C-alpha cells in the first residue's frame, strides 16, 4: 500500500496502517534518538514514546512536511523532554582493585552505550538520504556520540538535524519551534564546540574493513589472551584513551594503559576468550570470562576499539548488559583447546 493510502487509513483510526506507515523509519529514528541520548536503551524508550505521541497526534499532521520529517520532529522533541526530565549519571557498577592506577581524568558522559553495526546496516541507503556534511561512519562513532552529549540539548538537536541528517534551517526551526536565524546561531556555536571536543576525522573509520584493521584486531586479541602487556602496548597510540562506562574515570597514555592492563584487566579477568563483532562503525571484541566453578565461558562485557591508520587510539569497555542487542550468546560453547 502506498504511503498516502497508509496515511489516510491511519488518520481514520487504522492502527495496522499506522504501523505500516512508520515501519520504514523506525531504525533511523532509533539511531537519531541514540545520537541525541547516547544510550541504546534510552533510545528504545524514546522511539516507543515517539510512536505513541505520533499516533495520538496524527490528527494534527497536516501534510505540510513529509511523514519522515514529521516523525523526526516528534522524535527530537521527545528526546529533548527525556533529557530535561532524566538524571544522566548512573551509579558506578564496577569496583576497581586497590592496585588500580590513578585515572588521568574523568568524563561527564557516564551513560554511553554501544550501537551494533548489524542494526546500523538496516539504515536506508545513504545514497538516497539527504546530503549531509558529516560522514556516515563518523556520525555514529563513539567519539562523535560522546562529543554530542557535551553540547546543550538544543544545540545537539540542531547539529544532528542539520549536519547529520541534512535538514534545512527552515525545517529545523519548524521542528524546534524556533526561527531559521536562531537555528543558524545555535548551529555555529555547536560546530565550534564540536571542533574543540569532537573526534579527529583521522580516527573515525579510516581503517574500517581494511587489512590493517584486521591485523590490529588479531594481534590485540592474541596479546590479550596471552596477558602480554608489552605486546598490547606496542599496538597502542601514544595518547591512547581507556574508558569503562559507567565509571567516570579515564586513563590516557601508554604508560597508564600498561599499568591498567597489569593491575586491573588481567587481574579481574585471568582467563578470557573473545568474539569479534562491530559497534558504532568500529571493531569490537565480546569478552567471555572463564568460570572456574563450572568451567563455562560467560559473557563479561564488550570492548570497542578506536583506530587510526596504524594504532589503537582508544579502548572502551562496556558492561555485559550492553551485549544484548548484538545477538551474542551469554555462554560460549566449549573450546576444544581447553581439553
């Protein structure tokens, strides 16, 4: 059924027609909410609230904009309302050993979660999407999503709608009940802040899918399994950054990374296996820890890697709960090499 027919039927109260009307946009709305909120779980809640609000407000849709543009308006304002009403500082779940090296800094963005590439593959063909100035891979990288969270909620919405999705200033003004002039001023400030705090292009997806990326991931996996601190450090950039959301602590630099590996990672995980996956357009390793009590390999978190053309520039470890949308098992089958 054509979109116009679905819209007409939905406006007459047909819930199935409404479901068919919004289905093509559901994944991109979810990614939009993820950029706005920085959390996969919060984005799921935001999409549900968006669709409920859209259904309830369908009678107010007058067709001056496309269905897609209208849904983005509802989603953007839903996210802004959630940001205003929510506390964004989850309690720290992990306790580090007393021997852990002191962090070199901290981050305000403790609610960050990864986004599976297998779901990003469901986005519409980028060739058919509006032209935007921020490349597709960069626009979902951990560094970019983190930098967005440091902007004011309104500036975040303006930058995503204009520079990621390619909406016009007039469309953004309509979405945020503003004016094109105010949108332009907000966008200018948001771009300046992003240049200061955002990711360098050289570290966002420059090795994606290449032999160099595969080599780095393979060597890192081998070194982690062997608990070879020196081998891991050789793969790291001088200013490598280690983070463990929801912990606010950050460790930066090779020396601090070496101490972190020896005193934290390898102490807490004496034996591990790894399954390769991808998150936020970046390579990732699902970590499975050996349970000495029953001999099983249980899911123990997700390690997302940030790379440049030669080195690993970032290691971000996420909690086990974030593995759910990746379709990964909670327990790995037996490894014949353990026999």
